[in-house]
C-alpha cells in the first residue's frame, strides 16, 4: 500500500488545478459554522455529511476554518500520493499539536522533514524491526504474570502501559516500567486538550483554562523526562544501534539541533505507543464479543505455535491473527481522520478546493463504507482472507504516500505478537457493551474504560 519514495513535498512553483466549482455542504451558524454539531459527535456529523451531500466531497466550517470532507478512496489517494507535493500538514495541525511535537517528523515539512525521515529510517528497516520482536513478546509475558484467572482488567490502560514499555525499550533502549508517569500524564492531558467534544479543543492554547494549564504543566515535565533520557544516552560509553542513537548521532554531527531532537523524542514516544495501544484495545474488545472468532484464533495459535512463545518467524504462518488485527483497525481505526492543507487551489472530484483550507480524509467513514465492505459494521476478519477488488485507499489506517506512518511495520508486528502471546494464554470476555462509545481526540479514544474478563485457557 504505502511507498518509501522520497517526497518533493511543495516547492512553491506548483500550479493550481481548480475549476471554480464549490462543493456542497451545510452552512451552520454565522461565525461558529458547524462547530457545535462537530462537538456533539464528530463521527455522526461526518456520517451525515457523507450521506446528505455529494457522497464523496462535502464542505463544512469548524472553529473559523473552512474544511472539506473527502470520502472517496480515489480522492484520498490523490491527496496523499499523486498530489502529495501540493499539500502540507498545515496550520490547523500546527495550532493544535504544534506545542507538543514542534519541529518533529510528524509536523515538519519540506527538506526538514526529509532529513529527519532519512535519519530515522534505518531504525525501521525490516531486519531491525524483527530484532524488536522478542521485546514485544517478553514485555507481554511479564504483564500476563500479573493477571489472575477470572480477573477483570481495564484493557486500554493495560495496553497503553505495555506498548509504551515496548516502544521505549525497542527504540530508545530504556526500561520505563515504573517510570512512565511523565509520559502517561502528558498523554492524559493531551487527550483532554484535543477532545473534540469539549469547547477547549477549538480554543487557542494560550487561554489560561484549567485544561490548558494542566496540558502545559504536563508537557514541561514530559520535556524534562526526555532531557533526562537524552543525557543518559550521551553519558553512555557506547551508542546502541537504536533510534535514539541515530537521532543523538545526527544532532552531535550537526545535522539536527537539540530542539528538533527533543521534538522527535516527543513525537515518537507519543505517536509510537498510543495508536498501537488503541489498535490492541479494540481488538480485545471485538474478540471478547465474538467467541466464534476467538475459537478460530486459538485453533490457529495452537496449531502453529504448539505452546511456544511467538517469534517474528512465525508471523507469516499466523494468517488469521493478521486478519483479526487488520479487521479491528478497519472497524475502529486508531486515527479517525488525516488532515492536509493544499498550497494551491486544487481540483478534486470536479470541485475546487481552495489553497489554505482544511482537507479531512476520514478513515472512520471510508473504512465503514458499504460500497467497499459488505455489512460494514460487522467484525469479520475473514473478509481479508482472499483477493479483493477494493480500491487501494478503501483501507488506510497508517495513512499513505510519502508521509505514511514510519512505524507501520513495527506496529503491525507488535500488535500481532501481543495478540498471539495473550490469546495463547487467555480467553477474553468483553464486559463493556457494543457498540463502543467513542471520543474523537487526536486519536479515536474509548469514551469510557473498556473492561474485559480474562479466563486462563
Ligand atoms: C496501530 C498503530 C499506528 C497507527 C494506526 C498509526 C497511524 C499513523 C498515521 C495515519 C500516520 C500519518 C499521519 C498523516 O499523514 O498526517 C502516521 C504517521 C506517523 N507515525 Fe504512526 N501509527 C501507528 C504506529 C506508529 C508507531 C509504532 C510509530 C513509531 C514507532 C509511529 C510513528 C509515526 C510517525 C513518526 C509518523 C509521521 C511520519 C511522517 O510524517 O513522515 N506510528 N501514523
């Protein structure tokens, strides 16, 4: 799906292609536009927009920005891949998450972005990724030893703790078990700050609201924690071959400044654990509501692994495990939409999308579109079992084009290994009702704790 081709993102000489037709959409109230409808429930608002207007392109207004919702996979591909040089991440994202991620890879543009991506890339080569497999399995095993038979756990908390410890060990060579609090506190404050159902998500960060104060305070503790990690690594006799060493090495060689190093540590610590934790949370929730699917998963694990812990070499044989994780990320994509802004007027689907406006490419809508999926609300891992004739961008949990997720292979490997390790040992029962109540923050979050019961097999 995704390519590793270097991008020539935006060189300022790119021509407009717009024809002048404006996409249809609700007008909303003067000034605030559709902000209240979005706040009530952005998922339903998007669903209504996609149904009531053109079906593939619709216009709306939120918090002073004009935005366009694109729900046709071909248009998603146009923005992310074909026309990638005509788009940037944009001002809205800078305004929202800029203070957390600054000049790090997620938000950087043009040459800055390319240099950072090139520096970090070796940490994500296939053989490096496979070397992280034992970390994922051993941390999952250690977590399981804390669980009793017939215990109830809050699965999102457990998976967050697990994916953060795996990420920190694999990419930064540090054991954060027992010292996760600055990262967890910053993540919790960020979830509140960007929760689209709260007015605060649409207010500027400099306003001294309680949520903003908490957010700033937790960001400064988080940054102090990152400085500690960098200092520890600089003090070490030898540099490992991990991501932290690549970043520190590039900084010491003058290719990256200290602030960008810090911003990238923040970017990877956040981007690298919260999304994977969500993918696993939704996978357990769905498995816990489908004993038949769980039975088939157990049968595959028993046949392939024969009671041994899973390894990277087993993954190509664990087809059904892969289908389960793929399907969970279809139904509950951890990233509910991807935003871009065109740097010139651009023609998409016969409409003009003006320069500087916001374009939203919602995984949430496209992954649940019945044009590409039969019974789209059903959890059906088998749908990934054979060839399919869906458009390529009917499924894009990791984005696409030059800015696709650099951690995609890492995340997919970790998710399958964790599912295999835990499902070998436990049968899951979901104690939280379906369908799940969700909140759209920077990621797709469960609105309430998701509880599962664990029964030793
Ligand atoms: C299931 C887990 C994950 C999901 C669903 C996910 C999703 C995404 C998506 C949709 C994007 C593209 C954003 C955009 O185009 O605006 C992205 C970018 C990114 N992700 Fe992930 N991600 C996951 C795991 C990870 C992991 C494990 C890491 C790091 C180890 C990571 C690091 C990043 C970074 C640094 C970027 C920015 C890449 C760039 O702009 O060049 N992600 N991710």
